């Protein structure tokens, strides 16, 4: 894919093919579980480009949330 194609927003059909889900909430779950950056539009549907599919985040779930375990000792 060239740079222009990388910035193309996935169609609903492509998103369904990628995630294996037709419902937006399940698509969002699959994308998040696989570290694929996306935004959610005002209709609750995920939007992303091919760049995001081809360059998923390497951040794990534990890095997304603060570690409050030190506060348990108080």
C-alpha cells in the first residue's frame, strides 16, 4: 500500500471483514483487544485508517490504566 492508501478510512464492509463482527460495539471490542487505534464517531461506530491496521499499538492493557496497588498498603 502506498501512503495515500494508508490514510484511507476503512469502509463498513472492510471493518466487518477485519473484525469478523457486524455490530459496532463488537468491532470496537476486537479493535481494542488487538491494539488497533480507532476513534468512535457520534453514531457509536469505530473509524480507522489502514495505517492503524498495519501499525497497531504495542501498548498492553496494563499500561493503559494506572497501578493503584501501592495505595492498598495504606
